[in-house]
C-alpha cells in the first residue's frame, strides 16, 4: 500500500471498499488536514471534528476523485469549506445564546416554579436517555460542560453541543404543554428548585424501616428508665420538650432553607455569568478569525481578478499591435490611473468620501476606454469610479451593517443611519452616511427600497443607487449624451428618419450648449448604433418626457404613453413594447 499512488488507493476504496487503502490515505494526509482545520477554527476538538468530516467527504467522493492528479488540493479546499462552516455555525450558536440571555433574562421572574414543576418530570421522561442524562448532570448535579464531557467520555465541544440540543428538546416538550420557557429560566430555576430538602425525619424513618430492631431496643431501654416517673410528670415533660424542639426545629429549618435557596441562586447566577463570559470570548475570537479569513480571501480574489483583467488587456494589445512590448499595456493602464488620480485632485468637487474604498480594479475599470484628454472624458471616468465605490458601500458594506443591527435590536430599524456606525466591519465617516437617506422605520419591508443615494457631485455625469434587504439597483446617467441623443432624434424625425452626420446639423436641436468635439464623440456612437424607426417615430414624445423630467430619458417604453399624441406614435410605441427593448440607448 505504501508504494501505491493516491489515485490507485482511491480506486481500490471506491471499487472494493478496501479499508487498508483508505487507512493509508488517512495516514498520508491526516496531519495536513488537521493543520488546515486548526488554523481556521483555532480549537483542537473542533479541528478533530472538521478532520473527520473532511475524510468522510473524501470517502463519499472517492470514485470521482480517482482521476484527480493532486489530492492535496481537493483536501485543502474541502477542509477549508467545512472549517469555515463549522466556525460560522459556532459563531451563530454563541450569538443566539448571548442574545437569548440578553433578551429573555427578565422572563425568569415571570415564570414561576409552580407553573413549571407539574410538567418537569413528564418533559424529562420524553427525552432520550442521553439527553436526559446531560440535563440532569448539568442542572441537578451542577456539573460544568467540561465535567460532563469527562463523565460521558466525549470532547468538551461535543458535550456542550449535546447539552444545547437537550435543552432545546426540553423546551419543546414544555411548549407542547403550553409553556414557553426560555433557556435562561432553566439555568436559573432548575438548580435552585428541582431538588427540594426532604423532611428531616424521613431519612431516620427509612433507616428505621430497614434496621428497626436495634432502634426499637434502644427505645425500650429508654422507656424502662423513665418508668418511675408519674404519668402527669411524663406528660408535662413530653409536652414541654415537644413545644421547644418543634419551635426550634421549625425556625432552624426555615432559616436553613432560605439560606440554601439564596446560596444556590448566587452560585447559579455566578455560573451563568461565567458561561456567558466564556461564550462571548469564544464568539469574539471565532468572529475575528472568520473576519480575518474572509478579508484575506476577498483580497486574494480581488488581486486575482485584477491580474486576470490586466492579462486580458495585455493580450488584446498584443493582438492589435503585434510588436508591442509586454510591459506596454500595463504601463499604459498605470499611467491612465495615475492621470485620473491627478485629475481628481484638481477637481475636489467631484470627489466623494467613499472613494477611499476603491480598489485598483475599480480605478482600472474607470480608465478603461476613457479619453482623459477631454473634460467630458474625465467626468465620464470619474462617474464610473464613483458608481463602483457607491455600489460597494451601499450594497455590500451598509447592507451587512443593517442586517447586524436588526439581529441585535429585535429586527427594528435605527432612527437614522448614524446608528449603524458600530456595525460596519471597517470605520466609516458621517460624511459618507449623510449622502444616503433611510426610507423606512420600525420593522423593514423587505420588498421596498430601504436606503437610497440622495447627493450627487456631478449633475450631468453620475449614478443613482438604492437598496432593499433583498437586493439593490443602480444606474448611471450622462445628460450630455442624452441631450445629443434627443437632438439627433429630433433631426431624424424632421428629415424622414435620416440621422445627422455632422455636429453642425444638430445646432438648432440642442437644448443646451455642447462643444463640437463632445458632440462629434457622441454622434459617432449614435451613427455606429442608430436607433430603430420606432424610436425615431416617438421622438416628439421622448422630447416631451425629457423636458418634464429634467433632461432624463424613460427607463421603460410604457413611461411614454402619457406623451403620445398621434396614432403613428402609439403604433410605434406598442411595437417597441412588444420587442421588450429599451426606448433609448
């Protein structure tokens, strides 16, 4: 077996279920898999569970993997995914526990022992033996999770998981009987009330029943010694002793019971506090580990995407120029990015605070295809850069912060966006949040817009954004291009559908001044992709819509219906609607 390849061992196991073959695979890779798991989960017991699950996945996929050249790569990816899922599950469990305690701790005083006690034994009886054992060990005998783990011979993590499942099942048993019992109530009330002090004479009675001979002999001897007393004397003595002893025993028992209850409550509160502190520390450590891993992965993905994009740019330029040096395309992109950053420094009114979150990929996307020699080209590139960073800030960062806020505030929205600052993964400024408006309050409507962008830094080249809990939308606008489009459509409408070929032909149709070079740039785009005959026909309606909506063009053909004035325009609009195509480019 030692000389066989990984592929041969996988085939042997997949075809014949050869245990020696699989054992050899485990021997080869168990240290590697355990190390990967331990680096991610930071807990040896949990890492052992992850390692076992990784090899179970290997066994299930043995036949498919028999043709894989490098098994270690598959094992690394699978182990990492299982470990991350384990961390997420553990973090979510600990967060739920902490939130449940924080939200329901006051419920302990509202649910009395008299309400719970009639149903406790029936509920315990419905549990499986293993669940009942851990509940009794924890709440009746006061054992910690570590002590329970030693008693039932499992790891600490496994013991805690079994206890959590058992508590949930016990609560479900109560729920079937009409009692909603929170976990903190069980933590507080069961140890203090489930074990009641037996009557002081009960143990003696039981012992007497089992070993009565000796006790009865002692009683007879005492009676013989007292026989010389008169009946009246014995009666008085007995009554006096009974009264004194009864009063004293009652007071002692009452005081002892109160002291015992108070001590048990204090001990249980201290234990709950310690459990919560340990849970919070473990949750924070796991969350930091998970966040660090996810950030590292995001950085690697972004870097890889940037590399692939730059390689694609290099390939395109090589194909177009043939003899261009390999560093030339990258150098061009770097120079373009540097130039755009310089232009932005010269135009501070076009900067938004969210630009600090822009990656190199965002900068490269902004300069791709842009003509930075003209003001209009620079404004287009900056609009694309802002659009990318606003989308990251709103659709990724703010959405995540809102979900965290809802999870810790009874699913109620904040009164304003500044309340979200502690919930962002990275620091954000008030200047960023003030550019957006919160559209709802209370419990969110998942189907409606929740936050929208309200501040623009360029009235002609910018983008609009909004988000809901379940999604986001955004679109860029270029009002300079829209003005030229409207002028070209008006020209075509008056000239039998023929599009203009020179900027001078649009002079009488432009609704605002546009320089000849900019007009020529957009006119060439229109000529390369001319509008349909139907769009030319509804050009007057488009102009009326644009005049009413501050120069904006409609997003859907149906938006033009109120502005249609002739049957020909209506027929063209209905045809355009049937094609499901946008009315404007």
